[in-house]
């Protein structure tokens, strides 16, 4: 997660984030957090195949969550949290 945050800081200062870099940032941040949580499946089953499937599931959900969260930042609907913060912070 720290590497993702450092990459985001580096790229937001230059304002040159391309799609592949955007996905790399969210994979290293939100997706890695959810992937790690889902990989906890190993504690209930020592099956490596099941654990990897759960890790991948967490990664995909993390990517989807972050994309949706980022899209909310550009909207005007009342979604229950402040919007526009990422824009103001040039993220």
C-alpha cells in the first residue's frame, strides 16, 4: 500500500497519470488491502488454490470499489460522503 501511495504522490504532482498507472496505483492500494483480507481464507483452509482464488476475488473487488469511489468524486449526487476531495487534492 505504501508503494502505491508513493506512486500516486509522484504522479499527481506531474498530473500525467495514464490509465495503466492509474490501475497500478489502485492495485497497490485498495486492491492489495482487500486481496490481503480475502487471502485470510488460508486460515480456514490450507488449500493454496482456494486461497489464491479468494485473493484474486479481493483484488478484483478492490479495483471495482476504487473505480466507483473515484467516479463518485466527480458527481453531484448526495452519496453520504463529501465529494470533490480527490479533485481538490489533484489525485
